[in-house]
């Protein structure tokens, strides 16, 4: 068995890192979310919509999503640095809250009111019932009867000459435990189970979070046990080995919620965090099983077998 832990800053390091989200209601009653965050499979379209929906007080199903398109959406920054849930999420939360505030002001009601879309109108239910006819409102240059556009930039500070500063506003933390078996005669490693505990601040979408964990672990398995680039030799996916479903063991995901005041509804990023402790936990488990300290990855069978022999083990 082996254990390793990690921490990882969410967002660009000590650099401006803004994201802008636009949300609008057309005169016909269509609710449109313009978000330029590129979804590369991690679920940004879903998570950012969920955050905005919660802040506005309307269901995700009511949203029409536009983006990413530099002609149609504001800049949400790059999809890297585990930043989109946190940074674009904060901008989406602010845009949803701002549009909600506009609607409530028109209805003359407080924040506890409930909203629903009905035809070309917004119905606001509180101590009294109000119907806002969107077609009766003047549309802006973008064609919206009501619109909010909000930007969020994490509060960071450049590092000084001594390397001190505030490079990130939000950090994620995690720990992983690996259970495995080693065939000392062959030098092969068989993974039995990986348990991964990660602090997400607040879990916006548990299914997507578990998918992020499983994907990061698969990448870490490749780093630890099989992926090796040799120029002129492993330049295709026939010779360059990557994990398949047969290489990934049972994974137990433990989603830890310790809300961060800077994140949207307390949420943090997760994407790159999971890769960090996977390979160290695997190598620590190999050392536990064999007594061999690994100093090179990937730990291919011939290398592990040679290290076991060098140590004097049978």
C-alpha cells in the first residue's frame, strides 16, 4: 500500500486571470448564457450553467448556451490551470445574481422571491405576484430586454525578489491511497484499488467530479507504469503505451467539501490536482511491497525486476 498527497493552485500563477460571462433575456423570453470557457470534456458547460442557474433562481433547462465563440461570447480565459469552475464560475455566479437583482427591482420584491419564465414574460412570486412583459421593455444593442455581464479576476499578487506573494487565491488539496500487487519474478505490477480523497470546496456536480478523478488517475497510471517517449521509436499509439480500461483498477472517490470563501458557492477547481499524487502513491506502494525505491518512471517490468535483483531480493 502507498499514500501520497497534493496541493495545487487554481488559476494562472501571479498573473491577471479574468473571466467574463454574459446573461440575457430576449423580448421573446429566451434565457441565453454566453460563456466562452471551452469544454474539453471536463464538463464546464454543465457546471458553469449550474452555478449561473443557482444564482439566478431558474432551472438549468431554461438556459440556451452560446459559446465558446470569440464573436458571440466574452473572453472566459483559457481552459487550463484548473481554473474554469472557479474563475468562470465566479463570473457566472455574479452574472446570475446581477440579472436576478434587475428582475426583482422591476417587480419591487426582495431576494426571497421565486422566478419562472412563462411565454414572453418573467413571473416573480413573492408576497405578491408580478409579471414582467419582456417585449414591453426596450431591447439593448445585443437584442436583450434584460442583460447582465460580469467579470471576475482572482485576487493575486506578483511574487517579489524573495519569491513571496499571493500567486493563487484558491488552492485544492488531495490524498490518494493505492493497493497493488507485485510479481517479483516478472517485475509486473497489478493495481487492485485506488482511493482518492479530494477537497473540492463545494461539489457542484458529483458525477463530473468523479469523472475528473477517474481521468486524472488513469493519466497518473500511465506516468507511473507505462508511458515512455523514445524519439524515433514510440511515436504512435501502437508503440507508445497508454492505460486502457483493463489497466485501471477500482476507484473510490471521496469528495471532501470544505467551502472556500473565494470560490463560487465555495467551489474550487479539480482537474489537474488528481494527476499529482497518483504516480507517487503507486511508487510508494511498490516500495512497500518490494523495498525498492524507484528513481525513474515509467516503472516498466524489466526495470523493476532489475532493481529487485540489485537489492538482493529473490
